[in-house]
């Protein structure tokens, strides 16, 4: 049985054909995020190109799965709201089902990434799993009893918006001290910006000042690799907050595994020590001693694999 | 169908006979917490007295449910660890089943309180519910898809040990800034103690100084009722932290209801305004606008009713 899995990102749309546990084909294109129509046209194109590839190879596609950053009402297949796309109350499932003639399943991108980790990734076999995507922001997915947990309206697992430090830095969501405001790519960038504004000088800050737009957590990680103490301090502080957030999640869920994916994994070796120290010192012993905290083993395929698994399991 | 429900507290053991949704008999006795044998003897006595009462009235008892503050491995019926009882790896289910000849079900007290709220209490009919017991400490229970969520080892829902303010006051669990260290009876007591130590004078502090051992959150609430500004400030601060904690839980679970029970409800009118303000300003709109935050309507019966429901649903 083969299915299509699509990961709709803010800048890229990636797709795969999954047959069994094998990726048979890939698709990658810029996302046209200029309008709702543009996004939907891009999704339809991804499906039709992958279906053509499948047809040429005699692979029968049985369903389409889709992961989208945003609030998704899974039952109705509607994207209620999306931070990086012009999608508002978009009936994505029905529109794509109409275009493809296939069953379509739509969910939040971090939810399907969690599913991929629990089925094929670092958390393979976990019945209770918490997943965090560490990128520009922090997304979350929760697997309970082997299935994605969505809550009453599909808005659950906003784990980046758990408050870790009341009265801490302002988050994009309007609250203060969210995990995302302390340990995401944006949070790390802001700390570099603050260090620059405060006149703290280090190779990382100099590179930041020479071209702020090109600077990223990855750049900071390279400076930390080269021994920049300020860069190391910023990444280790973010790791500390992440460890506290994970401790709260472990106390709440008593999970088998916490898995981590996303762009920040590139500089995660500078965060991990402080993360584990904060976690070990904070979580309750029974849950702490049971859980494994693991990096994703799926790399960039987590999103598309998760979307494909969503479709596969939706069929059964 | 009638069942026994027992709530094993640190000082009192309460029991009921539940038939349908009616409480037919009650039992109440001091808890002998001097030894594991004392606790188990007390539980067996509660069962036998309630069974005698049932027999006299011709009511057939079909099972026993038990709620205990502590870590409970529900699958095995074992109390792993309990903060207020000398129970360690106690095979409570099998011991009581042996004494009574009935099926016995054992769970954490806040878990069964959550079940009671979802079935018969303020959150009646909720599919997704988060419950907080606000007393000396803060306990938590989570209902997902209508059932108690226990996690991998039964240690889940330690909602009092979600970190709300990193580097905040020390909690009994060894971490800093847990919800319990900011918004429980113990947290409130500590703030009064600190005010007294700092020489802040108010009627509440004077009563505290005259007899610290007799002072409680209830005493503080009475002073707040009478207009004591310091008392009001302490309770409103606790309410603020509680509102932040609830916002995190609502962002994580997207629940239908959050229900609150416990001794602090007696002075909750001084906490509620700040709680709702912090909650409204922090939670994500979709989940915030859906959830209802409700006081328990079950009073002191929440624990025994929940234990009875655990037994009733365990049978089916």
C-alpha cells in the first residue's frame, strides 16, 4: 500500500511517496504563500506530480496525508489558522480530495512529526511520546496510547507555549516566558541582538553586526564550535530552559520518550549538557528515570514521513 | 449495581457506598498512618464496615475503588510511593481483594477526583478535562477521551510540578518554581511567614504570629474578607500564578473544562480575579475561548465518588 505524504512549510513544500516503510519518490518546490489560492494550487501540484511518478512506476496511491504548521481541525480537515500561510478556515481536505480523487488527511505538522518519531524514528515503539520541533519557533506533538493527541478542537500540543518563566521575555503569541520565547531560534537570535546592543563583543556578535539578516542559530553554533564563550553561553542558556520545559512535560505525561527535531539540532551539542542538567534536577524521579530524551533520527524526512503515516493509518 | 469508594487521606479515611449516582452510606475514621500495616488495617476496616451496612440493607456490593495520594501503578494495583502515608511498593489491590473477596481498583486520589468531575461534577460530559486539587499541595488529574490518563507508569498528571517560574521558590519536590510552590496552601503559608519575618504588619500577620501552627489559608481568607490588604495581595498573587499554570495546561491539552477542588476553594474568591486575568492574557485564543474553568460542585465527596466510579467503570 502506497501513500503520498506532504509537508507544507512556509518556504518549501516537500512530498514523498511511501510504500511500506520505504520512500519511493520525492518532490520539492517553493511554497507560493502569496495567497490561499497559491498555497492550495501548490498542494494540488505536489499531489499530481507525485501521482504521475507513481503511475509511471505502476505504484497505486491510496491516500494523501498533509502536515501544516497551524491549527488544524482534523475531524473536519480544516486549517483554522496558520502563522506562516494565508490559510484561514481553509477546507484543505475536501479541496484536495476533490482534485485527487483520493482520501486526504490533514493535521498539524508537529503532530505528524511526533507520529513519525513514534513509528519509525528515535521513539520507535513508544506508546507515550512527546515531540518538540526546535526551529524558528517550537512546535509540539503528543502521542498517547500510540495515537496523536489533538484535544477538543485540534489545538492541543502547543508545547512551545507552555510558560516556563512568568514575566520572562515576550513571545510572539503575546504571552511572556513561553518555552518558545526562551529556547527557540527566535529566542537565541534575540539574545545575540541584545548582546550586540549591550556592546558585548565576541566573534559571533561581530558577524551578527556585519550582517544581521544572514545570522542564524547555525551561525552561532559555528562560533560556539570555534570557542566563542558568549555564543556558548547563549546556547547553553537556551538548553537550560529547554530542560526545564521538558521536565514539566515529563511530570505531566510520564512518557516513554521525548524526541527532538528541527533546525536547532545543528547546534544542539552546545545546548544538550545544560538541557540534561536542568531536566535531571527538576523532573520527578519515577518519570525521569523512565523516559529517554532522544534526537530525531529522521532528519528532514520527519514531516513528510509523518504526513504519509497519517494517511496510511487513516485508511486502516 | 453498588460499589464502595474510599478516599485515603493523610488524616482521614472517608468511604461511601454508591448505587447508581446515589450515595447510600458513609464512613469516616481517622487514618492510622503510623505504619503500612496500620494503613492497610484501616482500609480493610472501612471496607468491612461499609459491607456490613450494605448487607443490613440488602445492597449487594460488587467492587471497591480506592483513591490514594501518591504514585500508583494502576495496572498492578500497587502504591509505589506516597508522601503522607508509610506506603512503599504496597500491593494494596491484592491485599484488599483478599480481605473483601471483591474486585479492587486503586488509583491516585487526584486522578479519581478528575473522573468524578467529568462524570458527575462541574465538568460533567467533558471528553477532555484537566482537574487540579488545590490544598496543602496541588494534585492533578487528566481525563482524555473520557478516561483517566496515567502515562507509562501511572506517574502522569503531576500538574502541581509543572514549572511556572524557573528559579522561583523551592518546592517540596526539590525543584524550583513549581505551580505547587507558588499557588498551594503551603505556598500561601510561606508568603505569610515571609511577610511576618519582614516585619510587615497586618491583622493576618498578627494572628499568624500569635499562633503560627493554627494559621491556614482559610484564616488568611477570613482576613482578606475583612479587608486586610496584605492578605488579599498574597491570595491574589497565588491566583495569578494559578492562572498562568492553567494557561499552560490549556495550551497543552485544549480541554473542554478545567475543574478545581480542594481546601483553597474556601478563599478562592480572593484568587479568582487574578487567576482569570493571568489566564485570559496568556492562553492561546482557540483553546482559551473553548474551555470552561469551573469550581468543583462535589465538595468533599469528590474523592470518594471518584473512587467509586473507578470501581464501577473498572467492572464494565
